[in-house]
């Protein structure tokens, strides 16, 4: 099983400056590369404390590429709805070149109504813009002299430069949160899957949808599944919860605040049930997440047991993408946690 780091900032200037957040995060990247972790991943979000420190994942991963040597760099994920495909394809290939071919490209539809409103994008165009945008970016990465007549973007006889190091394209991931169709689409298209298991065991059914669609489309194997977890490892449970519990509660509050428009009247056919889902997240805490097996906070033995239990619960997954500096986690504490996890937990799953 592969372990990596997922940088999903959920802080604003009141909790931690951007300069401090990025300095701490890049030190974690350098340490993770040295300790043998498999990937670094970061998101694209805007404006609010939930994700707002990461408006451009390509920029952060380019900085991380200069501090690391082997670790893979994953956009987790870029949002086609807010980016022109010509610009996005060029930036992704540039990162692939700068990193020596270490890029993996994750795409997502976006799900925060305030971002759609500020960028002037209707929620009901989410899926259509995603499908067209991803299709066009992949063509630009894989082909030369590309012509597209799209609903949202059109261009003729275009060869995107630079060309990606990895041919025909870097590996492609699709992020999926809670909509079953997103899991099915990823499997049918033969893309790898990024999931967020906030709902605990429900992820088992969604992974099954992905794998069934993968097989039905005739792709070999079962695909590849990466799930995100909060992780804080310490020698004792009390020490782990001292930092892990309040920081995870802060992360969950930022998530609910950032997505709050779903419970205040926002709605779309492209996001069925999101109002109920976000309303349900208001009841989530560190303890409920730990009880569901998706908050890996504890001693090395406790975390190893949680990993084994969750693997069994959902029918297995390939990669754990861990948030280790969630919310306002002190940088030194996150480093100590990462080093202990690498020393005492990772070898059990090699």
C-alpha cells in the first residue's frame, strides 16, 4: 500500500499566515521524499479558509518539485470549470518537465457554490464543463495539431507546448466526493479514482460502482483507488488527541462553512443530495470521524489497526493520501507525527 501527503489548507490569516503555511508544507514535502512516501497532492480552491490558500496546485507542486527528488506530484485536483484548457494543458506539461516526469493529473468538478458564483459559472453547467474541459486538456497533452469545437471553448490546429515528458499523458485521476455518477464515469473512462471517505463505510459501495464500471468497460485489472485521511501519530493516545482532535474539528468547521450555501438554498441537478450531505456534516466531529475509521489519530499500533480495519470495510484501496497539517496544526508537531508514522506504521504495509 502506498502512503502520501495531501495538502488541503483549511486556515486563513487569523489562524496562520500563508507564508508560514507554505514554509511548513514544503518542509513536510522534503521530509516525505526522504522518508519514502509515494506522493504529494494538493487541491484547487479559492477565497475562503476552506482551501483558499491553494488557488493554484501547479504552482505549489512546482515549488515542491524543487525540494524533492523521487516523490510523485499529484494535482488533487485541478478544476476545468475555472480554467481555460489551453492554459491548463500548458501549465501541467510544464510541471511534468520541471519535475522530470513526476506529475499525475487529477481533475475535479468543484463543489463549493461560492466559487461558482464568484467566477460567474452556473452550478448546472458543472458536469458539462468538466467533461468538455478534461477531454480537451487530455487531447492537448496527448496530441498535436488539435482542433476542438466545444460548447464552452473552441480552438483550431493547436499544439500545446511544452510537450509532457510522460507519453502520451501523465497518469489521469478523477476526484469524486459523493455523486455515484462520478465514480461510474471514472471507472468507465479508465481513470484512477480519488475519494474522500467522510461518510465512512458508504465508500465501500462507491468503490464497488467504480470497479464494476471499470470492468464493464473492458479495462484490465480493477483500476486504482486513492482515499484521503487526516493523520496524526504520537507515542500515546493523549498526545495524539492533544493536537489531532481540535485541528480536525477546525477542519470540519471550515468545510461546513465553505460549503454552507448548499444548506441555504443552493441546488443543482449536477449535485443531487448535497444539501443533506452538508447538513449531515454539521454533526461530524473528530470523535465521529475516528469512530468511522477515517481519522487516523492515535499511537502507531492504533493507526495500523485503523488502516487494516478500513481496508477490510471498503474492500481494499491502493493509496492513502494523508493530511498531516490539517487546519492550524503546528508545523513541528506535523513533522514529528510524519516521522513516527514512517518509522512505526509504514513498514507494516510495505
